[in-house]
C-alpha cells in the first residue's frame, strides 16, 4: 500500500492547477463556474482522504514498510535528496486525520463561500494548501517537509489577505508572513546543520544518528527546529501573529489556525522525539516556552470580546500545554492531545458564525 502515499498530496495539487489555469484562461469564472471549481476541490480531497485512510488501515494491520522512496529528486556532489515518504507510525495517523479535516472544511466552504467574489481564488489556495500540508506530514526528508512548510505559509498569507481591498487584512497578512520567516530561517539552518554534522536530511536517519552526535551539536540542531516549531505553532514570543491571522474567511481560519497548519510546529517536535531527547537543555526550553505561552494566552484570552480572537488565544494556550508535555517527556500524551485539539478547534471555529445567531437574546455577562 506504500505507493498510495505519493498520491495523497498529488490530488489536491492537481485540483489547484485545474482551478487556477481554468480561471486564468477564463474557462472557470463567476457563479456559473462554481460547481466545476467546488467539484474539483472536493473530489480531489475526497480521494486523498480515502487513500490516507487505506494507508492508515494497512499500517494498523502491519502491512506497510516504514518508508516509500519514489526516486531521487536532486543530486549535487555528495548531497542526494530522495523523494521519500514515511508510511507508518505517527506520520500516517496525522496524515489521515488532517485529510479528514481538510475534506470537512472544503465541503463546508462550498456553501459558505457561495457567490463570494473570490470563490475560485479561495478554492485554488485551499487546494494548494491541502497538498502542502499533506506533503508536510508525510515527507520522509527535511527538504520535502520544508517544501510543504513554505507552500502552506504562502497559502496562509494569501488567505489572511483574502479581502485585499481592505488595509487591515493585507497589513495583518504581511505581519504574519514576516514573522513566520523567522521560523523558516531556523528550519533552513537546522537542515544545513543536520547534513553537515549527521550527513543526512532524512528524518528517520537523523533520529537514529542523534545519539551518536555530541551534546553541543545535537543541542544546536534541536534548537533550530524548536525555533521553527515555536513560530509555526504561535508560542511566545511569536504568539501575537495568531490573532492577526483570523482576518481571513472563517473556514480558512478553522483549517489553518484551528486544526491543521497551527499544529505543524508541535508535529515537527513530536516527529523528532529521539533528537530532542538527546538535548536536555532544549527539552527544558520546550517546557518553559509552553508553560509561559499557556499562562499568557489564558490571561489575554479573558480580555477578548469577539469569538475568533477568543479562540485564537485558546488555541495558542492549548498548544503551549502540548509543548509543555513534550518538554516533560510525555510524548504519547502530547500526540493524543494534538489530535484531539485539532478536531475540537476545527469544529469550534467552523461554528463561530452560527454562534452569533444562537446567542441572540441572551444577555451579555459582565467581564
């Protein structure tokens, strides 16, 4: 079943190309083209979801190998980058979970975005994001994960600034994009140091090599990936970008900052568990950053007066607790917490508009 892993991010990518080129050529536009766009996006993510569940089922029955190599992507002197995917364990579970959540939000968006001026643009970006996230969590090399990491960040920028004729969304999109470049710098440095000291950028090989590296070396590599994780998952001092990111359409907020992309950082930490366990100082740093972020988010969350802002601080607070669990070595609890939090927050943010309707007539309690 391993070969299915390569098709999982491919289907949404093909849907994005279909929608984008069709819209560019004038073949898919206006309300008349909505059904074609929505069918392409929904159909693609449905196929990815089915394949991810099949792969997960095969893994649960012990039928999968650990990795599947599609071929060699790049070779330069001694550097060889393989197009490799992880087909078992935690990565497979997260791939299936994220595929299900992406399917739910894509289907929800069909009705929510009906007759919006940017309907086709929205589904083009959402499909591109779906491909990026599914690549991020299934890639077996640091370069593959980083490609998904970057495309997801670009998609985030484009959907925060969805209403590009307004100054606040475009300003917030730029602030978020610039903040996330700090994490990207840490990720790139981590890749470079991994290749220089460990001689590999394959995640599984890097984890296996961690115990053979010196303490300063493994600490610096872990620190680079920790910085990338802190920025992506909105931990202090980078937390404020999350509230600004809520300017986008509600379904994109649900999938980007409620359930999928916001968990990419803590996913990276859990995936590199053997590496982080060899760096006690970074484990302490994870615990401190998580604890401080959880306390900060709880206190600031008490002052919020709109539902999406309240959710943004609730999200960063729970992510802080997950980082705290990682820092304390409670890896299995952190993995379960990640999955449960992604499901709950996706539901909560999707129902935020309905909440406005359901609380009509209820008196507002004093803060």
